[in-house]
């Protein structure tokens, strides 16, 4: 029996427990505060997790007292420059939401902070650096970590000094110098043996960071510095990697990867309970010259973001293409040179139900094979088209025969009219992915994908070695079809990297069809697949690896508006999606092949 998963709708948090963090999250989710997609999803996640407190399998609780302790600390610090110089720092609602989440969420048993990484992608002039300095002082000197070591990190020491200098100035302007010793390149506290220092691109050995502040993450060219610092936190009870940045211009970069990972966590593609992500931005369809869009991207609107300044910058951007790119990137948080995701993840989630191949036993299916590289992933997709009701044509001599048609409809029905068809269910794809066992750990780190979890869950299959085992894939394909008595109508594959599988399949009695990955072959099924996903009519049984593939996929277009997914520009592996398109092309009965090759699909059809 196929059961549809119950999707979460509105998240209710009891009013008796509401606080500034909850209130802000609800205001965003309910539209009272302008926000882009990932700003809103961050708030939805908070409310959803508040509703999960105390439930089995959820190990965290929101401790308002811990959040308020941080708020009180921030309020004791004073601005040291600009129009607010000498006045206490007043955290704005969006800062209370983010920082309250980071310091308020705790593990139920240990009481330690839940979030170990906090990715904050926010446009310029929204107070990121000053805020990071407050976090640096609090975590390093007032969070109860013995011998705490905090480091302000950047590609160059000059950049790293920005946050450090803010922390230094806050110390001097806020009466903390009696407790914190101020030196040119360090802040230290003798009673807790804690220190805060800036750090450039070549960290020394022996560091034991409890806090890492990364300023302007998008300027990092490699992950070496980040990896060195993250691996050094192992001895700490609750290390915090606090990252601040604006959007960058290179999606294939450390920050581009982190941006992509944050989006996937917020989209629910990945589950990472220790990762906090917040991205303030305009949405893809927003008019970048509309002031309402500016407010969505700039949560400190009308505080540190002055509307008149934004209007002046926008006027320049309107008239100068180079200024327009800078305005979008730095002020509206739009990644330049980044392709938008192809498929709707909302539609993807809406289509998922709980089912297995046992539910498809005896059904007709079409199979797509994407062997891709010999060292990465390969995929085999079993496609099951929707079962349909088909209406018989009305007899020529009695158009009013009882077929449920009104007079106008019946007048158009002649003898021999093809029966109409109404889909009863979505397209279902059972996709099996394969990878060499010897490369799993390294590529899990490189692709930032939980390959080991997918192996344990039965979504990813391995064989010993460091190359794709094509013989093993062939054997698994045949065994799967046989085990569930599937009526395989045809098997399609891209001849690139195909090896001997075509001959092996033909020898096994399958009809084999070559489907090169070109516009001519994939545009039709790609457009249909895209539309079906948008309508919630693609069901992969909740396969998380396929959700990752779908989130990664980017398509390209030619001059005739043909489309196809392209691996080189996609943000990760998309092999399962490509295999599904190949299978869907065959199942749709493409004109590229002789119709006599395919038996009529009758399974799952009810004639009325």
C-alpha cells in the first residue's frame, strides 16, 4: 500500500513560551517582516524545532535564559564611532533572532551549544563586523571555557584585523579593560587564561581554538585555512565557527560551497542539527530596483541601511552595468556568475510518498542508466509512468450513451475517437546509485554529502575498489527486475563511458536504446520532468540522495529554448536525475524509436 507522507504545515509555538526570537521568526514566516526565501526558511526551521522540543529523536531545547544572557552582555557594550558613538549597542530584531538562536539552542543532556557552525550571509552595512566583535568577546572571555582561544580569521592579516580592531575598541569604550588586557595584536584575560587574536593565511602549529571568526568568507580562495582551524577544535567542548560574508562572485569556491550547503540545510535536503544558516537576499523573481526588494535583502533597513543612500546607489547602478553588478552582489546579496537551481524543491517535496518496489511488483517499467565517470557516481533509474483511467469512445449511433459526457462534449465524440486519459498517480522513479567503496570517505568530504548515511539507508551501493564496477551494476539491474517481476520494456543509456553494458544487456534479452546527453534527446523529457516536479508529480519514495541530485541540478538552454541539465555547471552530482530523464524519454514513447519496439502499457490502467 502506498502511503502519502504528512507534510508539516503551520508551526504553532505556545504563546506562553514566546520570546523575542520566536516573535521575530513568526513575523517573518507570516509576512510581517520582508524576507527572501532562505531568510524565511531559517525562521521556519526555528519554529519547527521549537515544536519538536521534547519529542523522541530531537536532542535539543531552546534556553531563553542563555540567549538573554548574551543580549545583556551586548547591551553593556558601547558604540565607539559614528552617529551612535558612546551609546549602548541595541541588537536589532534580526540580530536577536540569529544570535539568540546560536546561544539559546542547547543539548538537552549536556547543556552545551547546539550550533557549532553559524553561516551568516548578509549584505554590506548591516552591522556584521561589529556584531562579530561582540560574539568574539563573549565567547572568548565570558562563556566559561577555560583557556579559551578565539581567532579572527581572513585570507590576509589586514582583513582579519577588521573584526579584531572592533573587539579592541569595544573593550576600551565599554569599561572592559580592567578585565581584559589590550595589546597591539592580542586581547587576553589572566584569570581564565583566554586570548583573542587576528590570524592571516598561515596559522602556526599548536592552536586550540574554541572560537573561529571568519570575516568576508567569500574572499577565501581555498579551504586550507578553514580545514586547519576546524580540525584544531577537537579538544573543545562547544567550539563555534562564526562566519560572516556578503555574496561572492565564484560559486565554485569555499564560500560558494558553504552557501550551497546552507541552502540545502535550510531546504531540508541535508539534516545537520549543528549548522545554523541565515541568508538575507532578494528572490530570483524580484525587481532589483524596487525598494521593497531592498528591504528583503537588508534586515537592518532604516537603521544602519539608509534609504536615501540605497536610492543613490541604485540610480548609479541603473545607468552603469558595472555598478549594477556590484549593487546586486554587495547590497542585495545576489551571487554573480551563479546559475539558479533548475528544479522546484517545494514541488519535489510535495510529490514524495512512502512506497517501495514491492508496491510496483509486476508493473511495466523503463530503465535509464547513467554511468558517468568511472570514479564518481553512477545511477540506474526504474521509471513507472502514472496509472490512468481511460474513457471509452462514445458509440457513433448513441452519443448520449452513459459515459458521463454532457451534450457539448458528446457532440465531439465520433466512433474511433482515442480514449481520453486522466492520470491517477505521479511518475514514480526508483533510483539506485553506485560508487566505488574505496573513495567514499574522501568524496564524502569533497562533495559535502553524507554518502555513508545513504549507504546505510540503502540508497547508495558500493563495490570494493576505486572504479565504478559496471559488471556489478549490470548484475544488480537484472537481479532487481527479476526479484520484483518487473516488465522491462526498454533500457536506455548514454553511450559515453558505457563500456560493454550495451552488449551485456542485449545478451540478457533487453531492448537497449542509446540516448546521448544532447538537447535533441533530453530537452523534451527535461521540460516534462520540470513541469511534473513543479506540480508535485515526481515521486522517488523520499530518496534523500535523489533530493540532493535535484537540488544540485542546473540546466542550460540553446537558442531554440531547448533545455538539458548540465553536469559541469551543477552544484554537485546529478546522475540520478539524468538517469531518470533517460528512462522518462523511453517511457513517453519518443518518436526517435519504432513504436513496434514497445508493447502497449496496460498495467495499472482501468477502462471505464
